[in-house]
């Protein structure tokens, strides 16, 4: 919409109507309310001189009256002291005086609750408050919201509300919000370009101006933040008159103590911080070009980080002039893109710390070698004793190229996951393997990942300093000796070693199954996954070993899963098609899911009971001896339950897909840094795309639910790859 | 939570896993601003909102770095330096003894100036950690 039109409308409106401010007090910010009232008093003086209607400040929820606020403070202090006494004196003994203190604590907590009840805030409270204000024919032109902002939710001691909900509620009161053109968003990251476009303007379509913070907000009682609020309210009219972003920035710089906070203001398309004066459109455009340049040059970083291609075996020797250094420069200059919604996630995943360490990689490995020389020799000796191939020796790591070092780490990984029959190995061997697992983690976290485990000083030669993630007792002979004294705790216990081996094996098989999704590969992964589940269940048993009659109910359930996975592996090896439809596998899958529901915490809930019924009927259908009549009955009942539960099952399935997507995103993010396999990221990204397609399919299936596609939606035997 | 999901999450923390560590925290990282992270709060997983990603970086953002250099009266000295050189100066000042850090700047920046710079950086870090 044309800027001139809106600004004219704003002035015409402000001349004619009585427009008020709404203060949403999420964070019990009495001082901010006081400063907003001061500002309003000054604004009203001008209105009075001009004969215009005066404005009011409506606060929701109202803060406690001073006397009650003092009482609450006193209560908090007494509770604090009481908790300290309880923690220090009543932790071990249960003296009668402790019981008295505990009952006193309960009483005070109740009292506190009754105070907090009065200032509670949520969507319902807002709705009621707005309904009341609409009855009074109130017309809000500005909204001040004070709280902590994070992941789309504003929160504070009084409660919370999502930004989307806030907008939704406001828009449901059109008379109140039709002229809402200004937002004071007093929280962290509330007025950066991403928040303005992606949050405020989206949720409040008539919005013209946003005042707030582009980074961290000031604390609720910090003088600079309070001044900023008061001054900005008083200068709001001037802000609307600014002709360009520079003028807006000049105005911002007239605010008392602006240098002490991180203010950001936007009117129409203009955007200003103390260091930036531009338009939202320009910022986006600039970012689009910077991010595309960054993407191009990031291939250089990836190449050296992964060290797979021959021309990238080692980062450049010249640290002063290189493509890596160009990448670093661009990374710093594109900082503003972190604040643009479209690029935020992508930009945040790029690490400057890691880039610095890659530029100075040669110094880093030299320092690693110098600080852990003895341990490296001991690792090599252990590898020899355990019969590892002679190619798997680390020698002097500073003389290895990054490529050679990473190859050795991969060889070490293969060597460790190739270990079988741990239970038959002597304790000393288990202690050595456990130490090698530690070493593997240590070398990945430092020389491979190049993250914050590497002390900054290692970027310079001859730094005598230990890694943040390694102390000498974690690997080398010292660790083996320590482990021998306390094998379970130090990881040489059979089940913990099996777990470590299983986890690493699973990781590798998963990558194989995604890269090359044959039935054989997928079955191998499924089996490893089931073995892990089984081992966990067994471990659960073992940890209750002293209770002779205790048996984890999940052990039996996971045994079913293991059996199914073994069956799938056999079928895959035979080269059979559609192995997941094999009746025995389906039968085992259903029994496994039935067992899981029966053992779950909410087994008694109505939903669990219905799900159980559904699965039991499906199991009946799998029975070859079922009569025609029985089959019809079971099908009918399945249809009935599914139609009753369709929304819930759909939602559960959708949530599961969203979760899988989020989890794979973590893996994708970590694989950026783990770098052990150059294709990790691409593989996971492909998988995420698949899930997104599945989510789309779910929406389509839901629409087509009535036409008998329900099985495809809900019957996934294991929730696994198959 | 089904076991497969659990494993996926566990895998995500494998980089730091040690042999005995089977209790790795299940982590969910928000990779898109619209991902409904709050819906997962009751799942017993460790949630990382997007705004957390990269927040522990040692390198200070370019905007804040220049404000710090300005406060330390080093903006002119570093005027023709590239971003990496400026960032290295801040990191050295923060992590090293002033005399050692100053050696890298052969007379251009004294150990006293490094000490003052360090103070400003530390107070910046403190302020950043507060809210």
C-alpha cells in the first residue's frame, strides 16, 4: 500500500479519534509501565494544547497494587531463605523441625500462587480483556508488548502467548484493531528485518511501524531501555514523518542512551539501527545476493573441511591470502542476513569459529600432536596389540594431511564397529577398545570437527594448552588402567561397549541404506536398529539385576522386533520382493506395536485402548484360519475405530513426520561439522526432502481418507524405514 | 517416543559420545523459524530454538566488533585490516596474556591497549550473557 496514503490516514485518524495504547504486561514490568505513562502524559499535554482527545494506557494484566507487590516480594524472599535452609539442613536428616519448615513452605507457596493468579496472562485473559475494551468502544492505535521473545512466543513471569495467537485474537476484534498501526515490541530480537516481516506485519496487516530491538533487549528495569521506551513514544510522530531511513536513524540517535541498547525501528519500508539505515526491501535484496555469493564460495570451505578431493587434501599453507579467507570475510560481511527470515537458518549454520580453525589447521594439528604426543604413541601401540591393520596407525599427526588423518579416523571407526563377541573378550581388551572409542570421539571433536573443543590459542604455533574436550586420562594407557579398576563405569562393561559399537554400526548402516536403498541394505539397518533396541531393553534388565524377579517388560517386546528384523534380513538376502508384506513380518510388527502400547505409561487411556483394539483386529485379519464372517467383522470394526480416531491418528502421524524431519535436521547440522563422510549432509537433506513429500502426501491422504486409503496412512508396522 | 526416532536423535549427538555414554541427551534443533518447537516441549527432549544456533560462537559479530574497537580507541589502527585480522585481535586480547597478544602487533598496539580492549570485551560478554 502506498506509504503516503497510510501516513495521511494515520494523521487524519490521530487528529480525529481518541486512540489508546495497550500495554501487554507479560513480564511484570512495573517500571516500563511507569515510563510509558510518563510518555503518555507528555503526549497528552500536546493533545490538550491542540484541543485533541487525550489518550489512555490500558495495561493487561494490571500489575499488583504496590502493597500487594511488596507482600509478594516479601513472600519470595521468605521462600528463598526457607528453601536454602531446607536444602542445607534437611537434606539428610528428617528432623521434626524440617517437617514444620516443609509445611510452612507449602503454605507460602499457596499464598504466592494466589497472588500470581491475579496477574496471570494467557490467550483467554487477553480475549476477555479485549472484549471488555471493545464494549467501552476503545480504539487502540499502539500496542506495547513487554516480555521475552523466542521462537515466536512472547513470555514472562505472568504467562505467555505466541505472536501468531496475539495477532489472531486482535484481528477477531476488528473495531479495536482496525487502526492498530504501531507496535513497541520490548523483547529480544523483536525488531530485526526478519521479525518485522515474518512476524509483526504478517500477524497485524495494518501495521506501519515497529519499535524494538534487533538483538538482545534491555532488562525490564534497565534505565537505557526505559528511556528508549519513553523517548520513542514521545518521538513516534516524528518517526512517521521521516522521509528516508537516514532521517529515521538520525531520530534514533537522539534517544537518550541509545548506544547502551540495541534499538531497531522501522516505519513503512524504512529500517534503522544505530549502524544501519536502509529499507527492508534493500536489505532483503542485498542478502539475496550475499547469500548466493556465500553459497558459491562455501564450496571451498566444504572441500577443505571434508578433504576428499585431491586438490583439497590439506588447507592452503598461505593463511594470509586464500579462498578460505575470502569465505571468512564474506561470512562477517553478510551478518545482517541472520536477521532476514529466509536466510536465518542457513546463515546460522555457518560457523566463523570453525572457519578460523580450518584456515589455521596446520597449527592446530601441530599443537594437538605436541600436547598429546605420548597418548598418540600409546594409541598406536594398542592398535597393534589388538591386531588392527598396519594402515591404521596415527604416527605423527602433524605430518599427515587432513585427508590422511580423516582416512585413519574412518579406518578406526570400521575397526571398532567390526568388533564382535565382546562378551568373550578379556577385560583388558575391552578396556583398550573402550579407550579407543574415547580416542575416536576426541580426535573427531578436535582435529576433524574443529569446533570449540579446539582452544583458540591453537591457531598459533607452539601453544602449550590442553584441548577443551580432552584430558589426558580420556585416552592412552592411563585411561586403560583406570578402566581396568572400574570397568562398568568407564565403558568397558559388555553392554556399554555393545551399545557404542551398535550406535556406530547403526550410523554407518543408515548412511548405506539411504545412499543405496536396496532391501538388503535397509534390512541390515533395520536389524542393527532392532539389535540396539534389544540391547537397551536387556540393559534395562541388567541395571535391575539385583532384583531377581524384575524383568523389563520391554525386553519381550523388543525381542519381537528383533525377530522381525532377522526375518526381514533373511528374506532380503533371498532377493524376495515386497518383503515387508510377508505375513510373518507383519504379524511380528503388529505384536510388537501391541506390546508397546500395553507397556506404555498411558496404557489405560481411552486412546490407547482404541489403538490396541485396532491393532488386535488387524492381527486377527493376519490369522490364516480366520473365517469369512470373522474377517468381515474385524474389517468393520477397524473401519469404525479408524473413523472415530482419524483426526487423532492423522495428527499423530503428522507430528511423527515433523519430529523425524527436525531430528534429521540435527543430524544434517551435525554432519556439517562431523565431516567424517563427505556425503552426510547431502544424504540427510535428501531424506528431509522425502519426509516433506510424505507430509504433503499425508495432507492428500487425509482428504481422501473416506476412499479407503487409511491403511497407507496409519499402518506402518514399525515407524521405521520399511 | 518410538525407538527409531530416539536413535535418530541419539545419533545426532554421536560426535561427542564416548564408549560408556548411552545417556546422550535427545536433541531437537529448530532449523526453520516456523517449526513448531513449543509443541515438543513435553517430549522430554532438549530443544534448541533457532536463535540458539551459533550463539556460542567465540567470534563476535562484525557490528559488535566494530563497536568494541571504537570503544577501545582502536578503530583507526585497524581501519585497513580485514575482518579476520580484526577478529583475531579481539580473540587474542580475550584469550591471551596482554604481553603475549601485543607481540603480534610489533609496536602498533601496546599491551596496555590490549588490556583495555580485554576489559571491554569481557563486559560485552557479561552483558550478552545476562539477557
